[in-house]
């Protein structure tokens, strides 16, 4: 199962690399990443970006159910990714202190920091699953590689 998932990520990354190489707009790239991940990865219930703007964390392009427009400061999984600058994997969101429930069907979550060309964290890729324990180190590693395509 893990090998199958890694192979799927590899195909997705190659597809995205080809598409994004013809694009220099950050939002268009984010929207494309969302659409491909949402439709091609099993258990990806919500896929989207939250972006920092004047100290606020606001929803950007996404696929899935309606999202929280703004996430309260320094609370929840997305802010942990912003503040720590590293991926955050949450096997069960209901056990995560300060979890922000935008949709009660979410069971597990992974957050990947998004960096600009100066290596500053400007937001996160946030993926929710309606399956508990849906994410692991392989997901974090592969999603970091996909997010890095935004600034290549």
C-alpha cells in the first residue's frame, strides 16, 4: 500500500512539474496542485492553502467543502506548521489540542509549510482526510516536494 501511494505521488509530481513549468502565477499553481491532489489521492477530503497576510492566516485556493475563511492566531494545526516551519501530521484531529474544526467529518490532517524564494514561510498546504491516521512520513516528504514546485 505504501509503495502504491509513493508511486502515485511520483506520477502526480511529474504531472505537476510539467504543468507548473509553464506557469509563474502562485495562485494558479496552488489551484492546480489542489485539484490534482483532491481528485487523485484516496482519502483527501479537503485540500487547500492557507496564506499569511498581515499576520492573519487566510484561506487561499482549495478543493472540498466550505473552509474556514480565517484561522484564529497561533491555534491549531495550520498555525503549528507556520510557527514550526516543518510538516505537521495529526493522526486524529479530535485528540489535537486546539484543533480548529472547519468540518466535523475531518478525522486526520497534514500540513506542509509553503515557502517563498527567500525561504520565508508564507502559508501552508493543508490536507484533511475523513479517515483516521491517513498520513505518514512518506506523505510529508512527497507533499514537500510537490509544494516546492511552486517556486522552481
